[in-house]
C-alpha cells in the first residue's frame, strides 16, 4: 500500500547541496559565509547548560524578535522568528494558500519554492526571467491574471545574483493582488552604496513580507534560524495559529540573539565577501568563467566556448580535485556553474585547481 497523498507521491523532494566527504575539500556550493560567526556566539555557547533544556523555550522568541525589530526600526508585531527562512516559506503556504491556489515564482529561482508549493498541492505559475535575471515588465499582470494567492520573489536573485531595485519592489507590492514574499536571504551582501532598503514598505502595503536568514550574513547555516518582517496582519496568523507552539529551541534563540546583536562583526564579514567577490570574478573571467554583476555571496559563471570543456565537466573535475561548486542541470543553466565566494585562501585554491583542470583538458 502507498499511503502518500497523490501530490506527494508524484513530486520529488528538495535536493540539498552536496556535503564534502573529507576535511580537505573546499566547499563553495551552498552559499555559506566563509568567515566564522561573531565571537559572542562562541561565548553564548560556552554558557549553555543541559539544565536549560528542562523547560520549554520562550514560545514567541520575544527577546530575538525585539532585537530584530529595533535593528529594522519596526514593531515586534512585525517580526516572526522561524527555523531557518525555509520555515517561513512553509508557513506562508500553509497559512495563506489553499490546495489548488496559484503560487507565482520566477524561472529560475530558489528551487524550494516549487517543492513547498507542491506539498501544499498548489498550482505553480513560473514566469521566465529576461536573460535568467530580470523580472519581465508584466510579471504582476501575469500573476494577477492567474489569480495568484502568493508570489515569491528572491532579491537579490538566486541563482543570478541580480538586484531588483527598491522602486520595482514597491511597484510589485502595489500592483499585485497576491501576498508578495520578497526573499532577502542574500541582502546582507548588497553594496551599501546602492542604498537598497525596502523594509519601510511594510507600513505601506498589507500584502508585503520579507524573508531574512542568519544562515548567510551571520555565518549560522548550521543553526537553522531566520525571520520574517511584514505587515502585522500577515505575521499575526502565523504567530498565533499555524506555527508550531515552540518552533525554536532555547539554545538557538540565545545563539541567534548573540549573532544579531553583533552587527559590527557581521558587517565586517559582508565587506570582506564583497571585496573577494570582485577579485574572484575578475580572476574567473580571465579563465573563461564569466559572471554578470552580483550583489550576493556567489557568482553564476557562464563557461565560455573557448574553454573547450562543458560546465558540468568543470564541476566534476573540480569535485575530483576537492573543490565543490554547484552545477544545475536545469534549462538555461547547463552552461553555467555557481560558485560561492570563499575566503581569500579558498578562492586562490579554486583558481589554482581550475587552471590545472583547464590546462589538462
Ligand atoms: C534564496 C534562498 N532563500 C531562502 C533560503 C533559506 O535559508 P535558511 O532556511 O537556511 O534560512 C536559502 C538558502 O539557501 C536561499 O538560497
């Protein structure tokens, strides 16, 4: 007997990024921050005790939410803390979308959106991006025509790294009839000189919510902690009804609080990533792996014909030489590899290995 629901039986699950098989492998495939988290995180961990787990954790993560609210200059009622940004995505679907409702997303995008929409048995409207990067002008019109309930836009975009302007986000929020989730998983790496900041817009639009995560900017992918910033009317049903009653354990709430409280440390890592980003993209393009401008901590590199080797074979050869990068077999991406910005040493090792791979081809 197969007891799965029909839609679950028909779908594939999310494919998590590969894990290295040994300590020597350089991991540049899942967009983690290459620098360690704040020293305050280590201090907090040192003071954790098993006895602290006897009681249930603070149910609403109030201390973390108050801190996040003060950093973003919004009210505590505008913040929900979640087990990774991924839990927020799941909550949005289970709270606001009925089975068979339409969920809009771009093509390509973060592949978990589709998986979560399939779990909820929703219909998916995938709108192709121009050159795989830019939202088409009629994006909102297409979503409205399909009567979409929820729209997922990732900004800066994954996997291209392209930043959609704040003006365009405002225009989308105001013209969409659906909820708009702007997934800002990589926003910490945006060049501050661009002045991109959309959070204030939650006071203007009751259909707007942002996803933030501590996995990237705060070097805590292993912790599983993220949060949503949105209009109180969107936050409240998730806080009070659909969230697990204790969705965040006691230890992770304390660790996340420590990391978020050390903005200076986090900002330093973001700046180092930006510096390495421009150095690495220059070195890679000389070798024929050319990327468009990115505001994230990764580069989507197109392998030039003159390299005489496919993107997939570069990925495989790098892997054999203990450097993990990401290859997608999806349409529009088969001539590209995505490379997470590592430390200067890791990036140098990547370049050395790539030179050997290309020379031996
Ligand atoms: C675009 C995007 N959104 C959201 C997430 C979720 O991050 P997490 O669940 O680790 O907070 C990721 C993780 O890779 C991502 O790439």
